[in-house]
């Protein structure tokens, strides 16, 4: 599939007070499931934009009754989505239809991943060289070379809107990489070298479960 999301259709056999949607990686089992949508209405349709390319996922719905208690649906069969480009989505956790407030699919010609580690160097008496101590925190950045034709004003406007939202973005590529973070900057139209320009995303702390 090349639509960038998994669409889940929930069919309720009764009239629930509300329904939550859960997802897990098929190979990791249902005990690892996280809730990706809450308080959905009856017979909801939900689009999951946070999936990783090439990974098989299963979903199940948990419906709550106004009289108390809940029932879980059977898990779906594994769903694998192979992405066709760079997908950028603005994260939202309060939508009744998807976990993306807006999204954009771009053609990429190159990708780079950069990992940094927290560290500090100290000099100790009696040691000829500094000693490096590494911390627990790591940093992650994705850089992509993308193509956006100047004539495609719709893609340029959406890219600008994603940047102006100043919100967490979910970034995914066909290589199976995913990052929740921020878009560092975008070039102005008159700075774009032809139809090619770079985009860099910096990871930030983000909890996907809702």
C-alpha cells in the first residue's frame, strides 16, 4: 500500500459508550499493545499514520458500555504497509478519525541518519589523556534530500503549514525509519536550488500512546 497509513474500520455489535483502539507489532504479541485512539464513536473509522514501513501490525478495539465493563474485539490479521516516500505528519491525539492533523508525502533522493550521545570529558591528575564519560541520553536526527517542483504549490503550502504548526511531527521513510520530532527549517521559495532541497528533523521526547 502506498497511502501512508493503515485504515481501521470498527463495527460495533452493540451501542457502546465509547471505543478505544489498540495497536501492536505482530511479532511482539498482544501484551505489548498500546492505545493509539481513545473515545471513538460507534462504528468508527480510524487512520493510523504512525506505522513504520515494512512492519506488520495488528489492531483491536475495546468498547466500553455505559453500564460498566468493556469487551475487546478479536485482533486484526497482520497489516504491513510499505511506504513510497517521505511521509511527514503533524501529530494529534484527540482526533476521532486519525492521529495526524495534516500530512505530506514527498519524493526523496537521499537520506542520512545521525546519532549523538551525551558525553563529557574530564582530565584527571595522573592520566595522560582526558577520560570520557557517557550519559544515558542520545540524540537522533534525520536528513533528507527531497524533490518538490516549484509548480506544485500545494505541496509547498503544506510543507510551510507543517513548519508553522510548531508542533511534533511524525517522520517516516521507505527504509523503515521513524522519528517523532521537529523540522529544523525550510528554505524560502527563492532559496530553493531548482526542485531539490534538504530537510532535517530533530528527535524530541514523545509518548505515542494516548
